[in-house]
C-alpha cells in the first residue's frame, strides 16, 4: 500500500476536512498520513466512512 503525506497545517478546518475526505475517496488504495489535524477535525472526519486516513 502506497503512503501519501498530506499537510493541512496551513488550512482552516473546513478546507482541511474537504481535502482529507476528497483525497481519501480519490485514492482508496493509498494510506493518507495527515499532518496538522486538530482534535475537532478528527472528530468531524470520523463522521465519514474513511479507512485510509492516519493522523500524525
């Protein structure tokens, strides 16, 4: 499984969530390692069924 690093530190919470969810759907065979994600964003993204996101 290929790993992709996604840095959302410079984005606001809504743009970061959009980037994570759409990237996850577009790359289902890759593991996305998301950097700079707040606890609020983690709880919001948990509402979606994404299995290839990892928060670092």
